[in-house]
């Protein structure tokens, strides 16, 4: 007997079915935000049903109007090995491709999440870059190069000059939000956003440091630096600490310093200076 398979968008009436899935995930945040995922315009979540059982879910979120980031992949452990997750992700990608405004489709998964990596390989989303999500916890252990603080860039015009060297280079992966990096494009750098970002240029004016407020469970001073020499540039971290003090006055004393380390930059400082996650690997294609 062939099982009946159905794929459709989830509704609020599917919450009880989702709670019955055996995903092996304790305290799954999706249950807490299920109503927001279902009712939001920027999110969409689909379910794959076998007979009347919900066995896999996946969806996407739209960023900066043109990026679709796949996510929320969950599978019932009782149904693994049957290709349902791959079938569902492929279906979601096909739905996204019908949206003319979407120019890029991608996913972000941890390097040792081998099951998710296999699914992304099967649906032909190639890996682009690995980033270590890192929160500074022991600043005294930084192996940085001391120096004078960098020069603030305050005018929108000069900020746009710096951005112009980034926004049209799709080889640059820009951390638009914590856990959400994307290949650069003008859509990531709207004036209404960058006017609130803090820009600093080094003495040689060949490097720029960007810091902006971010919030993912915790409040962050999100440090963006697009080169691999962030611990070798004199004065960079002195500048970061000065901005952090400004952010503490504005957002509260508990705000943390967060950045994305590459495999290369991570080697230049002590691991115990940061709380470092298993690296996230960005996959994606332009469509």
C-alpha cells in the first residue's frame, strides 16, 4: 500500500499535530512562536503529511525584500530515512521561485548538522561561507593589536561611499542580522538603516568597521568587519569597546559584543575570549 503524501501551508489548526511530532528537540522555540510564523507576511511554513500525520515541516523568511532564507526544518524521527525532508525543501524552493521579487534563495545551518547538510546538497544549494557566531566574554584574553581609536564616519554621504564598495560585490557575505548573512546587494544597505549604523575608518582609510544594534534573545552590539585581520588592525578593538560603552548607555548594561569570526580570523586570538558556536555554513543561489 502506497502512503498518501500531502504538502501544504500550515495553519493554526496544525499546532497540535506539530506538538505530537517526535523531533528530539527539547523546548522547541517554534511552538512558542507558531502563531507568529503562521500569520506573518514575511514567514511561510509548510508541512508534509503522510496520511494524517505531520512528519516534516520547513519554511522560509523574507529579508530585505529579495532574499528568501530557508529554515525551521523539523522531521519526526520515526519517519527519517525516507526522503521526506528533501521532498519538502524542494517543494518550498519551487514555491519561492514563483515569487518574482525573490532574487536569492539560501539556508544557514551548522557545520556538524550533517542531516541538514545532506538535504541542502540534494536540493543543490551550494555552500558559500562558514562563520563562527561569537560573543565576547573575556575581553582581557583578546590577542589584539593596540592602537588609537579609529575615526568616526558620521555623514550619510560618506557612509554611502563606503557602502558603494560593498553593495555590488555579491562575493562579499554581509551579516545583515545575527545568524542571517547574505551575499551583498544594494537592498541590504537602505539609507534608513545605515544612518543608524556606526561606521569607523582606520588611519589608512582602507578598512571600515561597522557596529549596529541587534537583538536575538539578547541585546548585541553587532560588530561587522569584512576582512580577516580584525585582531591585527591597531585600534580596532579599542574602537569597538568605545562603541560598546555608548550602546550600554543607550540600550542597557547587559548588551553584549557579538561578531562573526571566519576560520582564518578565529586562529588569531584565544578561543576563551569568546563564546563561540559551532560554525554556521551559509548556502545559497541567485535565481
